């Protein structure tokens, strides 16, 4: 699954988080959600989702209720529906501080208003779709970067387009172009052996890529202020900052 989901602030520290017994007022809307899933009330479940609902890259996120109803079966297969339907609000759902309310070990997350903001489960349908999309994506890239395990993220600053891919074994690749270029063209710069870092428990994270005396850092903002850019590219030479540009995350 994505970090995301990456890169999602959901579950990096779950094993160490002290879950609390669910308050009766929370149990009420959890029970209602369980009942709606159990009876396949798609529209009612859609009302309980916080959009966009992130899905694993490169599967498109679900942007609204109409799209959720259409894609309901992609996510809520028999296994997920069974886990939710058989869950006990008092025993299997727990409040984990400011993070929200989780089902079991983080399969699904709700906020304290009863809105589901993360589903950390991938059905066979979604897994097959992911593999199909990755294969299609590889065919559109320049041959020099067409091999990777999973795509991570694409950033665009005012001058550059940056693509980060997971090559496997904690090895990330950085490829960059002028913003005017296509990813089907040969990248101006390719760096491998990059590393990913989690910044605290809020979900913010960054990638480091080193080449000679240069350090390229890509920051991803999950939890920020209303003025925070979604991402940032900073380049250092011999420890001195030589470029700092805010970036947007290219939607899938």
C-alpha cells in the first residue's frame, strides 16, 4: 500500500499508539456505518465518506459521492465487508488520540464526526487495476525510467517537473525535466538510491536524493496550514541552499 497514501498520516505509529475505548456517542455512528455496509446501502455509505478518498497510486482518488457509488464494489469486496460487518463498535473500533477512530489495526479510519477519511485495504479488483495502470504508465515514459516497482509522486514547480518512483528495497529514483518537457522525453537528471523519511506523526514526509555535492529534497505536506504548499523542492550544494520552490502534486 501507498505511504500515502502514502502517504496518509494513518498508520506509521499505530503499533505504538494507545487506543482508547470508544465513547458511546461514537459507537452510535460507527454502528450505523456497520449496518449500512452490511446491507450494501451504497448511497448511505457514500454519505459517510470524506472526499477525496485516497486510493493507492496510480489508482485515481474518489472525488465525490457519485463516483464512490460507481466504484463501491472495487473497494468493498466480500473480505472488507465481512471485516466491517462482523466488527463490534465497543471492541474492534478504538479512538487513537487526535488521529481519529480506527477499525482493528487501521483497516479503516473515521474522524470524530463519523466521516471515513481513509480505507487501508485493497481488493483484488483494485490490485489488478493498479498493475494495469502501472503497465500503461511505463509505456508512456522514456525508456531510461520505464522500470520501477511502484510510482510514488509527480511534482511540478514553476520550472521543473519531478517524478519519484519506488525501485524496491528502500531505493527511490528522482527524475526531472524542464516544466515544458514531457516525461516521454529523456530526463535532464536521474538520481537513484534516494531515501524516504517520515517527519513526525502528522503524515508530512520527504525524500532525499544525493548526487556528488548536491542534495535534492522533496517535501510532501500532508498536515499543514491553509497557506502551506502541497510540496516543495529544495536543492543544496555543499550544504548551502541554492534553490527553493513550492510545488503542486500532479493529480492522477
